C-alpha cells in the first residue's frame, strides 16, 4: 500500500470543495496526495455559496460535536495558514413566536455552549428591526462566529500544496477501476494510480461511488436559496437571526444583509440556480417578522446542501470495497466542521483511528461510518 518511490501511501482526493481541501491538507502530512476538481475553480459549488456561520447552539448532535472540535483550529490556525483571522464575532439569535420551541432549543443548546434566553424587550434591544408583536422570544448565542470561508479554503489548499500535494483543476474523474489492490483513476486523457481514493465530491458523492462500483449511501442534495439586500439601517451590532422553525434567516454582512428561506428542495446534483419564488417567499417572511422593507435585491444564488439518510456526516472507509473512503453528507454544516472532518479523515486513513482530542469529546468512528446505512 505504499508508493515505491518514497514509501508514502498514494491518495487521490476527489473534489476540491472545503471537504476535499481539508482532507488534502491533513493527509499530505503523511501521504502523497493528488486532489482532483472537476471545475476550473475549487469551491465553485456549495463551498462558495454558504452563509459562513459557526454555531454550536443551532447545530446539535454529531455536527455540533464536530463544530466544537473544529473551533480551536478556526480560532487559532497555525502560523502562515491565513493572512487574516478566520473568525469574526457574529452572535446568533434563534427566535420565534413559539416560546416552547425556543425554550426547548435553549435547554439543549446550554449543554454545548453559553446561551441567554431573551424576551420581547431583550430582542428589541438586540435587533431593533425585529417586530416584537410577532416575534416574542429568543435565545442568544454570543459565541457565534462568521467564518472567512475563502481564507479557510485557500489556507487548506495552499497548505496542502506546500506539503507536496498536487491540486489539479478542470479534471473530472470519469472512471474508477480497481486493479492489483489499488485504484486507477481516469481523469481527462490521463490515469492516476492510488491506494486510497477519498470521495469528497459533495452532491456528487453517490455518483462517484457508482463509478467505482460502490453501493451509494442514499445521499440527498437539497437546494437552498440566498440573497442580499441593502438595509436602511446600521446593522453593525445585529446578530444573525434564525427562525426557530427554520422558516427564514437573515444575517448582517457589513453594508448588506443576507437572507434565506431556509428551504430544502431535494434535487439531483447539478449547478443549481435560485428560484424567484423562494426569494419572494423569504422576503415575505422576513418582512413579516421585522419592520424591514426589502425593496431591492442585490444578488441571488443557490447551493446544494447534501444530507445522508440520518443527516449526520459520513467519514469512513466503505465497509465492502477496499480503499474507498467516504467524506460526504456535510449538509448545512460543512464549513464549520471542516477542520475536524479533515483531521478525522487523515487519522482514519493514515493511522486507523480518530485524533485523540476528538475521540475524547465523545466522537466515535461508528457515528461517522458509512456502515450505518448498510
Ligand atoms: C445557502 C447555504 C448556506 C450554508 N451555510 C452554511 C453555514 O453557515 N455554515 C456551514 O458550515 N455550512 C454551510 N453550508 C453548507 C456548506 O456550504 C457545505 O456543507 C460544504 O460547502 C460542502 O462542501 P463539499 O466540499 O462537500 O462540497 P462542494 O463544495 O460542492 O465540493 C464538491 C466538489 O466536488 C467536485 N466534484 C464532483 N464530482 C467530481 C468528479 N467526478 N471529479 C472531480 N471533482 C468532482 C465538484 O465540482 C465540487 O467542487 C451552507 C450551504 C448553503 C447552500
């Protein structure tokens, strides 16, 4: 299983989004890595279309554990990883008319991170455009953060390159053949050889599995639409506001505000585009919950959030086909969990175990294994 030239394992990572980039970053510490990305630009698909939030109150279960395990790296990356801080403060307010749902969420979130329960007066102080005749309760997570996704993604890619990884773009993997105990990876008019392939193809992970003769997991890509508008307010002290039933959210972004319907429309993997109706519905719901008047939308986009059948991510070897590693199902939390997910992939592939600190937090290989769907 070793490269005859330098004794290192040879690994091909398929997909140059945040998942593939983070895996390549840690794998290249101990293996000869080639990352292949179908598009001309790594990050063109879901990674370049996120809301960039780190939250331990809104996420729960395994994704929240992975977000907490990622936080130390995001707060204090190694010297030279990025020229700017990866995190900036972005408190998160989860709000609603349904006091019971907010209270339940607050109790669960308090076990993971510091939160404060807010009544209508507290909400009005925090974000004066919230209409407290409609939105009556909330929970505030002061530790929420905005992630500089571009800096994080570039840091992973640059770091991987510095450690000797090859990053090849405009290179869609078209064939995957198992031969002599390894893989032959057909890309454009050439063939790469590897002992292990890491399937980090986002919405395309099940399609990549089929190329390799591996049974798909039943991953489901879901469209989510987003847009920005210019508010007539100073938003510098606003939190990100998320409806407790996920009917909408909005988030201050310097001179603009980003909004979303928080919708989940199942669809096949493709270069997804926003639907006008989803933007209109989101505007309607945000205007209903606030005193905002959204007259002019600046930009709209959509991305595919891809979920496994139990909505937890997948990070482990396929139980049937040797050398096929799944790094899939990052749903709506793939940016905030990417340091932990990348470290786990490298730990499992290079050493056969999770990193000690993540194992000590209660994460296990079984929680992340594709075996739970077989
Ligand atoms: C609107 C929206 C808001 C979000 N907000 C947040 C948030 O606030 N916080 C958070 O943590 N996450 C958020 N997410 C989720 C996050 O963006 C994703 O979980 C993450 O980007 C997934 O990364 P990925 O690398 O798995 O997928 P991608 O970024 O899609 O990368 C997969 C790559 O694989 C490539 N590929 C596919 N097939 C092949 C092939 N055959 N050969 C070569 N390459 C191939 C594709 O071209 C693609 O570039 C949000 C997502 C959306 C859409």
